[in-house]
């Protein structure tokens, strides 16, 4: 009888061990499910524009070309006043607030009020574009840290009063860009414009191309 009782006890102990192991596995499964549910559903990966040669980088790294494209796009939109600067400038600041740091948004609002009181916005139409031949280069972006950059944009700024041109300037704008990935729904870039890193500088005008004369000599 003792032999059979010992076998039954061994079986019971084995069953208890299996039950304990199942309990541990269940706890680990619950932890894994909780981690899976709390993990982000979307992950932004920044790829360089040319993938022919391949690219290997950490997922949190942002290529300088992406930072440059972001800075140019947002800055161009801020300076796009298709109808009237007195209303378009404030509208652009409000609609692009998700792509601006709080300090930059506050500075832009003050700039808008000052320009408006000085009469620099009323019935003004404005637009900017890249200076031909001065687009993205290796020295266009300076990496300050993993989360901040300085972008230099060489742009042509054109302003019109009604249909009359009143300003055309070639300017280098040094802009500060920082990482801001708190709200991917409103800002899928994960970047924010932090206004100027330094005072904008005027560039020399491009020399006019010589006119080819045609006719009989």
C-alpha cells in the first residue's frame, strides 16, 4: 500500500507543480498582453530620400534632409499670404500652431500685431521660394543635438500691394528646429519650428544672364 500511496503523492505533487507553472505562464501572458496594448500603434520612421544605396539607422534618428524639408515647408506656409496679409498671417499662425513651439508661436503673434499696427500687412500678398541653385546642401543643416537642429534657408521673398510689387529680397533665414513628438495626430512630423536661431541675412542678388543677340551682323 505504501508503494501505491507514494506513487499517488508523487503524482499529486507533479500536478501541483504543473498548476504552478501554468499560473506563472498565465501571469507572464497577462504582462505581455498589457505591454502589447500599451505599446504605440504607429511608429514614425524617417528614411533618407534616396534609398538606392540602402540605409541603416536607429529609429529615433532624423536625417538632416528631413529636417530641412520640414523647416522649408512650415516656413513657406507661414509666409504664404495669398489674399491679404492682415488676415492671412494670423490664420497661418493659428493653423500651423501644432508645428510651432509655444515660444515661437507667441513671438509670431507679437510680430503679427506689430506688423499690423505698422501697416505692413494690409492688402499685402506675400510668398517665398528657394533661391534657384541654393536648395539643400550638406551644410544646410547643423546638428546641435539629437533633438535640435539649425537649418539655413536661402529664400526669395516677394511682396505685392494689390498687383504692384513692393519688395523682392534674397534672404538667408537661420531657423531652429526641435523634436516635438507629443501629438502625432496633429503633428505627424514629430518636429517643431522654434523660430530664428540668429538674425536673417540678406544675400547678394544673382547676376543677370547675358542676353543673346540675334539678327544680321
